[in-house]
C-alpha cells in the first residue's frame, strides 16, 4: 500500500500512462450510484419543501458542478482518487426541515454550515478528532456504512430475480474471467436484461442546458439553529469521517485539511445556487479507491478525475439526467451498488476484526461500532455513523478500564 501514500510516487506516472478503462468505468459507475440513490433524496426534499422546478434544477446543477470541480481538481493535484459528493444525510435532514423556513433563510443556513465545516477542516480539528479514535473503530464505522448497501442487493435479487439476479451472476462471471471489469460486465448485463424484459423504458429526454438560479441569502437565527448545526453534524460525522476512513483503508494518506477545506469552500460558493453541502464520499470512494478501479493504487486517481468529469457533464444537462435515472429499475441499481462495494466491505470488515496489535477491548468496541452504524438509527436527526463512532469509543474506554482493573 505504500505506493499509494505519497504524491511523489504517483507523479512519476504521466496522466496518459496512468489512464485505464477500468478506472474510467469506475468513475462512471460511481456517478451512476450517486445519481440513482442520493439524488432521489434531494428531489424528494425539494418536492416536500415546495421548491419550484427552476430551484430544483438549480439545486441538482449546483451539487453536480461543485462535486465535479472538487473531484477533478483534487484528484489531479493529489494523485489520489478524491471522491466528493453532496451530503446524503444532509438532504435527508432537509426532507422535514427545509419546508419550515423561507428558501433564502435556508440558503443562508447552508452558507453558515459550509463556513463552520471549512474551519473544522482547514484547522485540522476534525482530522485530530479522527486520529484520536482507534483505527478498528473507524473501520467499523466504514463497514457499518457499506454493509446495508451490500445486504440490500440480496433483497433486490428477490424482488427482481431476472434483472438483479442476472446482474449478480454476470458480476461473478466477470470476477472469474475479467476481474478488472467485473462491475462493468454486471452493469452491461443489467442494462441488457432490463431492456429485454421491458423494465427499462425510454426516458423523455431534453438536452437543454440546465441553468443555475441565484438566490440572495438571508440569515435567520432560527434557521441557523434548525438547519446549519444539524447539517454540519450529519455531514462531518456521516460523510467526511467515513470518507477519510475509506481513503485510509484503501492505503492512502489523505491531506484532511486540504480535502475538507476545499469541500467546505465549494459548499459556501455553491450554496446560493441551492447546494446544501459538499463533502467527501464514502460509498463511491469504495468503488474508485479499490482494486476494481485498477490493481495499481497509483493509477486509481484517474477514477476520481473521470468521476468529476462525469459529474460536470451530467450536471450541465441535469434536466435530462433526472429524467434518465427516473426510469432505471431501482432493483438494478441497488444490485449494482451492492456488487460494486463488495471489495470495499471486505477490506473494511477485515480491518475491523483482524487489526494488527489490536487488544480485545478494541476489537469488541469495533464490532459494537459496526452494529450501531449498520442499524441506521438517527435519533434527533443525527445519522448512525456518528452514534456508531460514539458507541464504539465509549465502549472502548469502558472495556479498556475494565481490563486494567
């Protein structure tokens, strides 16, 4: 894994020599997974808050373009697969909170959350907090985040045995004969089966360019308390923490100040166009930072670059993209996400239960972390990765003290 740890090693490769089809496809699949699930949460939040079509399209444009710019620039600069996306738990939070405030007040609250996140990032405070947590506990958070996505693939196969089941079988065949392209083989088989069974209908596409809509922010103390603070907590604990853990688990040494600072600045700059929060991604990072993207860790940054480029392209035509993903069978995308994340889950689960030099107290606390995180609990709107990390840390402190007595 040492090859992936420094920019110097990767800089010996030219972009041309680092290019690979598997990395490009990993970037495409990561974007597909992002639009298939997380985007639906954004659309539902916009609908529940009564946003206009123009405001909704601007929201999709803003999160897509912001994610694309940060992914592309940071992946090229660091020579690491930096995966950035919009905050899914943040969007889920807005399902109920957004409609309680004026849209301009919500925009102001997004800006405040972005500024606070930037400060936590560039000062290194968030990175120091993560560094203080034992690594198996962080691996448990990551495994707990990934596990439901892989488990849901089994339910998708039961619900759609031909399309989702055929996709999984194609993945297994790909792993046997074309391991680098197994996920792409699964995607291709899923599309063919969905078309042949009539489950994939022709979308009504419009190639008109999506336009951003500027909203002048207003700052309301109630909105800041009701949106900014919860949004900051769920984004940092539910996305940035697992995102950094995923990069570490894949053998990289991410510059948390740079990555979190850039994501925070993007959140602030694109908030007036509707973007609620931009952060490091964990799920799609598992697709692009693992061996499925490329066996050589130094060449996986290409997956991050193309993920960003696809975000930029899709965001430019966000109206068409929304229509396209609306007709893709949900079971197919669920199964695709499941098989694409098996490798990442395997690595994080191994780090959870077999960490070198880990005491029994650490390993037991890591398993508690995994269980709580995978449970999906979200009391007071705070997502399960936060509670999983908290439960694991507290358990470790209690068990360690007990071991000393």
